C-alpha cells in the first residue's frame, strides 16, 4: 500500500496543554427554538406542554397550551399539523403525534370543565372586536387575559366564522366548537350576534371603546376563469360549503366535478356526496403528490 494512502499521524509536539483531551473545554448546551414550535401556525410552546403531558400532568399541559391557543379542541381537529413534518423524532422512528395529543387535551378540558384563569385586575380599557371568527375570538381571549373589557360584534347568527360556516360538521363537531366559544365568553368576553358593523369609527365612538380590532375573516372564494362557464352551473366552494353548513344546500346534479386539490376541495367533494351526488370527481391540474390537501 502506498504511503499516501495511510492516515498521517497527528502532530502532538505543538500542543501546549499536553497530548490528552482538553479538560478545560466542556460542551455547552444551547437552547434553540424547537422545529415543532417554529412550524406551529398558532405559535404554541409545543415542547413545554408535550413534556407536561408525557409526565401525566394533563391539566398543567392544557394550561400551558392555552397560554398561546385558546381553542385546542378545535385546533387539534382541523390543523394540518406542520409541526409533525419537522419533528426531530422522525429521524429516529416516527414523528410525535402532536396533533392527536392536542385534541386529547382539548377534549379532556371540555369534559372536566377546566376554565381559563381570569385576570386579577382590570385595566379599565374597552376593546371592540369586529368579527367572531378564529382571529376575533383569539384576540378577545388574549385581550381579556390582560384585563381589558372586550366586546365582539358579529354579523352572523353564530360565533365561529369559517370554523362554523367553512368547515363541515363531520370534521369540526359543533358541540366542541360551541363549548370552546362559551369558555371564552365565561372569561368575560361579550359577543353580540347579528350585529353588522357598517362604520368602525362610529361604532367605536358610540360604544366608548378605546381600540378596535377588525377580524372580518376570509369569506371570499378564489375564482378561476373557465371557458364557457355559463353553459353549466358553477359554484365557488366557500359559498357552497357555507350554504350547506347553514342548512340551505344548493340543489346538485347527479355528477359533480370539483376543480382543485386543497382542503376546501376535499370538503366540497365529501359534502357533495353527503348531499346525494352519485359521483364527486376531483379535477386537479397537477399530479396527486402535488395536491396541497392534508
């Protein structure tokens, strides 16, 4: 074997501290943001509440969870859990079932009647929130915890926004949704339904509010320019799901085509089948692996 193929011996002659390991240098633990926490769309401290749940301290885990997210029973059902896609445990065997554990904690809290901790003192400030969807309810929760008096004005007949009108009941049970909303109300948040805000500044002045948070939601559907669309009956998915969830579903034909490959398209297809369509066909412009539905 040629000498060039051999590993060269280490030069120990220039080592001022001897030839052994440097005992004065020790590994340093650096606490970086866990990838699951970083990927969480709700900004939860997953590492913290997961550790408490693993130890069997379920109420403490739930209270840690709701420091960031007041609706874990809902989130544990409808979130597409990007946290699990980046979980470090996947490099060993499989990702931790964060999504299922969050739902477990949320449902246990509802069953046992755990309530949010009310603030010790009031700030004296009044806040108006326009819209009782997920954004408005979450803002109301966090503001109420700071001691502010919060009032939500909602144009619709029920609170929940797209959680109620955009997500079918088979995926988001209404009992759990109502219970999560009711717990926010019990924190001191007042919700006024069937109250459309036409002029924000006038509403703010009339109610003597110190600030306004506008959370009107995302109820406008995406539209696609389809040639000869007037030749058949076309519905946008958001309006279709909203009508179905209101108990006023449109009349569908025997065969229904759904253009798109996301979560909304899947909800529309499954709802169409539940409404009596014999065939619900998903049409997507790319291949199955590119479909964004979770």
